[in-house]
C-alpha cells in the first residue's frame, strides 16, 4: 500500500504542475491578446493586407469569436476528463442501475428544455453577459459534483452543470452571427467545432490516468476540481477580452407558439429534415459499439481506433468544406452531411470486418462535413432581434422530437441487431429527400 501511494503522489504532482503551467500560459495569452489584439472594427489597411490579417479572415478569427472558442476549448478539456466515467462515479456514490439510467434521461431532458430559456436570456442581456452567467452556473454544478457525499446531490449538480452545455448554445450561435459577416459564419462555427472536438481525443485518456493513479473517487474529484479551475479561467478570459456593446433586449414574455409562428418557412423545413436525421442517429448511436464488438467481433482497442479515425476525418474535412460553403453556397454541404448520416448506419450493418468498419467510420466522420453550414443557415434565417430564442426553440423542438429514438432502436435491436440500422438509414434518407425538395438554394447560400 505504501509503495502504491509513493507511485500515486508523483503522478498527481506532475499532473497538477502541468495544469498550473497550462493555466499560467493561457493567462499570459489573455494578457497579450488584451493588450495587442485589435478591437472590433480596428482593421488597418496593413493588417487587412498582411498575412496575419488574411489568416484571421480565412478562419473567421474575429476577437470575440476567438475568446468564445477558447472558452469552449477550456470547458471541453475539463468536462472530457470525467464525462465518460460519470456512471462509475454515480455507482460509487451508491446509485443503482435504474438511478444511473434516470440520471441520463434527466440530462437529456434538461438539454432540451434549457435551450429556449438560454436563448431568451441571451436576447435580453446580450450574448457576452449570458455566456459568463452560464459559465458561472456550470462551475457551481462541477463543485457540487466534486463534493457530493451521495448520489442524490448529483442531480442538484446536474441542474447547474448543464447550464454551459445547453443554455449557452443559443448565445454562442448569436455571438457568431452578430460578430461575423454572412460569408464567414460557417468558418466561425467550424473553428468552434474543431476546438470542441480536440479535447475528446486527449482528455479522456488523462482522466483515465488520474483514476488509475488516484482511485475512482479521488481521481474523479480531482478531475472535477480541475474542470472548475479551467471554467473559472474561461470566465476570467471572457470578462476581460470580450468587446461587445451592452445590448438591452426585448422584455416580452416567453411565447413559444408565437415564436414558432414567426420562424422563417425555410428554417421550419430545415427543422423537419433535421428531426428525421437526428432520429436516424439516435436510433443506433448507443448500439454501434455493441454491434461492432458483439456481432462483428472487434476488440475494445480496435473500436477506440475507429473512433479516432472518425474524429480525425471530421477535423480534416471541416475547414476546406467550410471555406467552400461560405463561397459557393451551403445547401450542397448540408445535403452531403444528411446523406452521410443516412448511409452510416447502413454501412455499419453491412460491415463484417474491422477493415470494412474503418471505411464506415470515415463515412461517420464525414457526417460533420456540413454541420457548420447547417448552423450558419439557422442563424442566417433567424430574426436578429430574437436570434437566441430562435436557436433555443429550434433545438428545444428537435431534442424533444427525437427523445423516443433510442427506445425504438432498442425494441428493433431485440428483433434483429441489423434491423435498427436499416430502419434508421431509411428514416435518414427520407429526411435528406425532404431537405433537398423543400429548402430552396437561395435560403442556403
């Protein structure tokens, strides 16, 4: 036991030193950016014609969008440390399998219902203040998680912890739409998406190392405290670096029916198509690992490689696809994304070897090809005066509509493991066809 403790302490000390150094370097970046970065609108002819100015323009690196994207990265780097291990943490706190399932259901429900209130708050107090507020609420949730003596406290933490994940989403959309011109919004969403996905490749392994070195409870609590520290760093950066005029939004009460009636008709059609596509995804998402390991027979290590292939494909495709979409129109890329969502489950069901699954997961990575374009379409078709509420309502309706998808997939899985994949593919193709036939290209350019 003593030998094990001696091994743990150096690992923990190295990790905490790395965290301190990383936060220190980020704060130095904040200081440098604050004193040297240009304010919105301060683009000299030299900066616009210089290589740095062209690079910023190409990637949509407007100051506020950069700050928001860095905050997304910091939150992601922290949350991915422990997110995959949260069911084990709940179990260690005394939760049964039924309680763990209820926790997941509650999380999905909050993800749906938080969207519209988050958009409403963003419209009323401005996206900058809203993002800082939601970040602060999330920190409260992380601290409740870290110090929970038993599983019921985790539900209280969930109420706060979902603030950044769900409530902040409409504010992020509004920030990109407000700060970037129409022909650079797709790239703005792309940069955010890349910075959100990079931690997925790195943080879970670090979180697993902490748990292996310190034990489940201590490792999880250290990870949660690190997340809180990274979140506070993000809050500090946002408060110091954002350059947004204070906006006073409408004080009208929430009226979902009136808001829905006011949606652009092309946005309603995109929403219908998106519901079909996300139903396709939701029906099979939790069964892919089961099909790959139990039916095809790949190992856990091989499945991890497949996930890495999918993530690398997504990141590699983002920037070139977004540049083309901003210049030549977004509809072809949204169609490509919807088509890849549709054929991915079919490709999984038709795969019989690891090599075939590699190609299948490349298709899975290409599902992200037009996601920034789809998000740019949403903000383009939203009324600027109530953009946050429009985005929130869009995701509220979509999330509630696809809630039964996993349960339907489970029922079809019992009939035959391939059945949910083929049914999901058919639903996805129907959604793709609806988008192609109903959304005119002039509304997706």
